[in-house]
């Protein structure tokens, strides 16, 4: 046996030992990872509060990362706060009113649809013609929920917020004047009071 043969034999033997050791270590590592995953799943099934805690933490981390990349915070519940109703989902008469007002006042039909539906609902409760409520909104604010007059009347129905601040208490305070539905409801109360006093 020559020295070169001896050297190549030892090199092959060392390579074989290293390869077997590598596969054994990775095989054991994957088995260990599998066991760890199994224990985590069992813990999450046995204790749902851990899963909920993990989900909320993961959600907040992902939201922070998105905020950093986009530069603004997303608001997944914004759709719930939007004052909008598809006019196609309204009764035929209400849908016709919503589409007509939308074209006349150049406002999207969805917010007008929500206002029309609310005017019909509130009008039926307090026995005021819903078209009168809609006419007040059209004349007073042209369906601009952020309108304010020079004397301080605010919102769709141009309610004098300082005078009628007590009526906004049920809606969270005077800034509810700029919430279209809250302003509509308070405006209808004021309108009903005016009709009764006349």
C-alpha cells in the first residue's frame, strides 16, 4: 500500500463519517423540531387563551410592521363606522329617492341611501314625513355632514349645537353633531319640537 492510497482511503473514510454524522444530526434535529411543534399545538388546543394571546401579539407586531412600511395605521373596523347603504338594498321608493338626491346634490348614492333609510325609519317613529326630514337636510346643508353656518348651526340638519347640547349627550357629546346619523336624529327631535310649538 502506497502512501497516496492510504491517504485517499482515510480521506474517504473521514468524508463518510462526516456525512453520516451530518445526516444523523439533521435527522435528530428535525425530530426534535417535530416534537416541539406537537407540544405547542397540544398546548394551544388545551389552552385557547394562549392562542388568543399569541394571535393578538402577532397581529400587533404585523400591524406595526405594516405601519412602518406604509407610514400609516390601517383601521380594519372603518367599514363599520361608515355611513353608507347600498340603495339597491332599500325598498323601491326609498331607492328612487336616494338616487334622485344623489344626482341632484352630487353626493355618492351609498351615503345618501343610509340617510334616506334613517329618515324613513325615524320619520315613522316620530310621525314626521321622511321627505320633510330629507328636505331640511337638502336646504340646510346640501347633505354636507360637516357644514356650519355663521351662527353656529352644525351638521346635516344644521342644529344649533350650543343650544341643543343636551340632546347630543345620548350620542357621546357635542361632536356627535358631525356624525350624520346622530345629527339627523337630534335634528328630527328639534324639528318635532318646532312643529309642536307652532
